[in-house]
């Protein structure tokens, strides 16, 4: 299928690994010039090389900038003042009891997971509206609907992204700009793989057994009973970024394997 994206430019934050990398590579496959972002210059350059190795004639730029501050966002905007597609994928998480989450933790999570997207969208949205075309996507999580008790601060930021996507979509009403949130569930990223490997070693189990136990105990409502691949998540994002999705805006689009036990 031709997603009609050739010639577009996309910024994907937090895109050196996992879902962000898969989105960047998926968009590059469609002829999009992608800007890969991360904090570490070597990892950003490595991601750039990996995309170029897998996608012939890919156009990839590296943006090694920490977007957890206003200064970092301003630096990235100065280097890349105009894009057609903004994918706010950057996010941090940690398991921590609510009683131990200090003010600094709440602010750090909000600055990174929420304000990075706010600052970038605030800059790029007016330019997209002026051209009457653009795509903004927030990569939220099923935790935005099912707030995890052991990561309340993370869940709060993912819920905030749903409100942002809906509100910014309303601000773009009547234009050719769409704004949506995509909600992945348990996904087989590099980080998840390392976490499962540690659990397997600690418990003396195979990776397959650990995964089965995870879905039996931690995510029993999952319908696919497995981790989604980053590419499976990216496939939906690529579509949402395309002109083919022009009637989809202000939406929370789930790609979480049925974990959320809800009709809406």
C-alpha cells in the first residue's frame, strides 16, 4: 500500500531504540525524511546507520538533544524549525511505590513525558496549520487508561498525553492537521527483553515461562497473550501519520493487544 508520504519530514523523539526506532524506520520505508532523536550522540548515530542499512536511499538526520528541558526543546527546534510530522514518543518509566515518589520524581516525569510534547507541538502546530497539513502523534500507553499502582507517576503522564492529543486536535479543528494518541500495551522492546531476561535468571525459568506468567498474573485481560513487537505498534503510527488517515483526529487509538477491558 502507498501511504502517500513521500517527501514529508518527520521528527520522532526518543527514537534510538524500541517503538520510536521502529516508527522512524517505518516512516523511512515510506519515503519520509526522518529525524532520529535521543540524548546520547553515539546511540543516535548508531540508530541512523541502522535505518540507512535497512532502508535503501533513506534520508535520516541525527538530533542528539535531551528534550526533558525547555532548553533542549529550543535547541532541537532551532536545528529543525519545520517538520510535517511530529511523533512525541519520548518517555521514561520506573516501578516505584506511590509513597516513595517524591516531588522531584513527579516533576521529572512530567517534564520528560508531557512537557517535551507540549513544547514541540506548540512550535510546530502553527506552521502545520499555515500549510494546512500536518500530523502530531503522542505515543501514550494502556497505562493512560489503566493507571498502574506501582507506577502512578508514569500513568499520570500517559493520561495527560490523551488529554493533550484531544485538546490540540480541537485547536486544529477545520484544518488539514490531525492530532492523535496511540496507546501501546506490553511491547517487546530491548528494555522489556532485558527485564524478562533478568526475571528468568532470578527465578530459574525460561523466557517463555516468564512471559506466560506475566500475562497470567500482571496482564490477565490481554487477548493476544504475548508482547507486541515494536513494528506492530509502528505500523499503526505510520498509518496515522499518512494522508489516508485524514478523518482520524482527536482519537485515542489502542494497539495494546486487548489489555484494556473496555468497549471504548
